[in-house]
C-alpha cells in the first residue's frame, strides 16, 4: 500500500468497484451519491443513474464506468437483462457511462462496423415481421415520451 501513496492522485482502477471507503485508503476522492439523488430517486427515473462519467448501480448505489454482468451476478444474483427489466431500462440501453458510449461509437464508426454486419434480424427471422414490432415499453421510454410531450405543450425546445 505504501507504493501507492506517492501516485494515488493519478491512479486509475479500471473495472474495479469503488465503494465509499476505498477512496480514503488510496488517497483519492470518490464522488459520493448526492443527497438529492438517493437511490429511491434514481429508481423512479433510471435515466438519472447514467451520467457523463459514471453509471450508478440501482441496487447498491456503487459507481462504475460500465455496469457489468460480473458485478450484477456476483453481488446481486441477476443478469443485465433482468436488471434492465427490473429498473425499466430499454432492452438496447448500454449499461455504461456517456463518455464510454461515445468512445465506443466513435471507434465503431472509424472501423466501419456497420458495413461489416451482414445479418438483419427482420429478414433472417420472418416471425419478427409477423409480430409487427410488438414489444414491451420500458419505464425509461415512458418517461422520455412524457418529457417530449410536456416540452411540446410548453413550447420549450
């Protein structure tokens, strides 16, 4: 631990869960969950748990750059799909912070990933076409639609 004391301010711990006490041990500041954003508030609107530089686990409140299946399985006994269903995230929502999403998007565009995808599910599986796009609507989508309607009524862009 003494080897870390001199470099603590520039220390990066990728993929490590940082709890409220870990920062003090390493000499780094970890942004605590703000009082106004308790887990109950985040659970009511799960979009608030995804910030530019972190995503909060809505089960335990820990902050991550990416919320992984490993954390969800080991600490909460659930998969990412179960987590999304339980807290109302869209099925396609990546469980990562905005900065990491942007990095992955830029990288995919740079290497031309879209051109490499050869299979379109709607063509490969005709039963999807018969369903006509029927799907469950997640809490995240309901809240977003409501906000768009509200903005339309008030004329705010």
